[in-house]
C-alpha cells in the first residue's frame, strides 16, 4: 500500500442474498464514514434466474438519504410518499428519509421475464444535524441530466457535487462528491483534492492509482490533499466518493442513522408498533425489525 496516498483500506463484508451477493465496505470497524457516506454497498454483478427478481419488501429509514446508482438492470422504487419510479443505468434515485420514510425495491416485471441483471451501488448519506428531521422527499435524476466528462480513455459521470469542472443537479445536504468513472483500456483520469475526505472503489475490472494496484470491491480512503492518477490497462469501473468531514458522530442500527441513539431507539419502537406510514401499492408485507442487524456502527 502506498502510505503517501492511502490513509485506510477497507475490505468488504459479503452477504449472499440468494442469487446475488452484496459487498459492504461502510460502515466498518475501521471506519464509519467517508464525508457524508455512511453506507456503501455493491450489488452484484449478477444475472438472476428467469421468473425471479429482487424483492426488498417495505422497510423504514430515518435521518439519512439513500442514493441508488445502477451499472446494469432496473429497479422499481415505491415509497410512503406515493412515489413510483423505475431506475435504470446511469440515473440516480435520491431518497431523503428525514424524519421518516418507508420504501420497497423490486425487479420490474419486464426484467423478471428475461432473467434480471443486477449490478450497481447503493449508498447512504448521513444528514447534517439541521437536516436530520426534514420532511421526507424523493428525487429521480435521469442519466441525460447528469454531466459526463470524456477524455484520455475515461468517461466520468458526476452523480453528486462538483468534479472536473462540472456540477451535478442532484440535491446535496452537505458538501458531497460522487462519480462513476469508466476507464477504457489504457484510460486514465486525475484524482484531485476536491473534498475533505475521499475514497476510491474498484467495482469491476483492473486499475492502478499512481502505479499501486487496486483490489476489487475494496474501499481506499485517500489522504487529504493528495493528487494522483487513476489508470487502467484493460478497462475498469471505479467509484469516487466523499465530501466534508462531519464534526459529530453518527450512529447506525439496521436502516436507521442518526446523531442521537435515543432517536434510533424511538424509530425502532415506532416500526415495531406499526407507526410508520405505509407504501401505496406495496402495503401487504414488510421487513420485520431484526434482533441483530447486519448493519451497525462501531464505538
């Protein structure tokens, strides 16, 4: 590892969800957050059997924003605001939970008939304290509305924030950077000090950072202020994420994120009591609260 470039390396915890795997690097024991990013999952890549699909039943969130970004496939999103939106590759679904929201994610029927493909990233962003209890909201930004920068064998889509002289229209609550970097064979792109905290994640293919080989499905937290060149000899898909460093800690328990443990305990009690709103069009089933969740922060 190049200690002059890399502050921390976070290896994934992999969960087999039957038909596809999810690789999670945040939150982890070594580190809970990179900028506002407090949850980082790679879904797939996978091809599911014909007639099947993903069925993430209705479940709640508080005090965070979820960001869904696909490399392949499609997902139907429904939430307790009455939203219905189908996300496809290159677009962004931003769901702001705020004081509380419930949503589901399922494969569209057209995808099920051909055997759904699934590949992408799902991240959660912690909200600054002044925004933790805002009204819930949903925002879909089409692929055509996100800026794309091309050159030197690289195609970079800015998902959130300002990078390489371009600005994404996606709402941010704290200073945030997020980009999808596709490198052709021999392609390269500069990684500049655009935020307090930054990390690179190699989703597919092979890549190096100033000559250092990046391992797939691993989150590399960069040292503040460093500049480097990301390069691939055979092609790669890399995510760049980060933003401003939070000054107060965030707690994670299951699907709940908050600066207050008491607020998380309140949300747990409300979900058990059925006090969260229902999802129109998908209100017949839900995910029960676990005794021991897979997603927790660490003291």
